[in-house]
C-alpha cells in the first residue's frame, strides 16, 4: 500500500466513503460493506460529523457511530485508517477554535477511538481567522487526539495561505486536500489548485469520484434509476458525458472489469491523487468498485480518457 503524502499512513488505493452509513445503508448493511471492503484489502475509511444529518430523524454523527461500533465489534482498529471531518454540522458549521476542539472530542467518542488518523477542515470558514483555526488543529495533534490534518473545499489561494501560516507558526501542516474531482468534473481541481497541491507535497483524496454515481455507467439515456442521487447524476447525460461513457465501456470490456473501476483507476493515476473516495450501500455496488484496488490502466488509456 502507498504511503499517504508525508505521513506514515499506509492507505489502500480506494478510500471507502461513509456518507451512506446511517442514510441509505442501515447498520447491518453498513457492516456487510465494511467487512467485504476490508476483506478485499481496503483499509481507508472516510466519514464526517455531519453524516448523515440531512436524513429525517438524524442529527449527525450516525456514520461515525456505525463505524465505531463496527471497529469495536471486529477489534481491528489498528488495521484501519480512519478519516473524519468538522465544519458542516449545524451548530458546529464553522472553524472556530472551540468548535474544532469540541467536535473532535465528540467524533472520538462516536468512533470509539483514542486518536483520529486524518482530521479534515471540512469547509474553509472565511469568517474565522486562519491563525485561530490552524492553531486549534495544531493543538489536537500536539494533544495526541489527531495524527494528521487535511483540508477540504479550499481554493488554491486559501490553501497556499494556510500552508504559509502553518510553516511560519510551526503548526502541524496539512498533508492532503479533499476536493471534488472526477472524470466529468475537472475544472475545479485541475490547474492552479492541483499545482498548489503538487508544489507543497500534499496528497489528493477526491470526493464525488464517480460524479454522484454517473460514472458507474448505470445512468443512460432513457434509463430511469431509483436513487436519491439520480437528479444530480443525470445532469452529466450530455454529449461530453456520453463520450466518456463510450470510452469507459470499451476499456471496461478490454480489462474485463467494471465501468466504475475504470473511472476510479483514471482518477487514481492522476498526479497527486492517492486514493479516490467512493461509497457503496450494498455489496453489489461495492463489487463494482473493488477492482480499482489492483487495476492499472496503460498511459495511452489514461491519456485517451483525459483527452475527451
């Protein structure tokens, strides 16, 4: 397994997203997916305190709680890299010092762990001084509650500024960025943001790696998909999206694998990308993702997809 950026975290090529746990996957289904993922060689879990507060009756922390129960039941804490985030949960949707410190303690309790492996600043809060925010994350690292910290949803300018402050103040440094990035949504990351990540030796851990499900290949003209994400995924059913699917279909057939795994492999082979994040609510969905753990596209195949 590759080492994540400048850390000592060895992570699998696929990071399993936990946003569906406590939403479209109940505890039993979540445990089944987690078991199958780790049995296949995966070891990297991504969640957040806000997962899944958008569901009626939920208040946030449901995903962390399910993961915590699974870790306790399986007794495999040392074998799994756990990442979570702070900054989007109602009442804690900022990056003030007290919010960060309190939220970390709440996440630790829900996860049932002594230390969070990777803790994300989930959303750049431009109403709070970066110095205050970054000092709080540094305190968590110094206190041993967090091993490493990372950023999510930062612009190139703000990321560069944060890294400069961390360097100047001797604070714990961001080791990774989690941006939206996939084969049909590239503009937000490629260019200045990607260059900033590369210049500073950070790893990239993309979310929406399958464009909310579009890059699984199940969304086609005239096909109705029953999914909470159907509306968002279907917006890619334009000329560009259909061209991408055409090449993905061909490469999946060439490699004897799934469309989703080819799309994830393209992403995994992009500069700075360490592990795409993708979620699965069923074992069937997970089976479409798992081939990316070992699938390698040729450079010609990567270039062909990139050129669309």
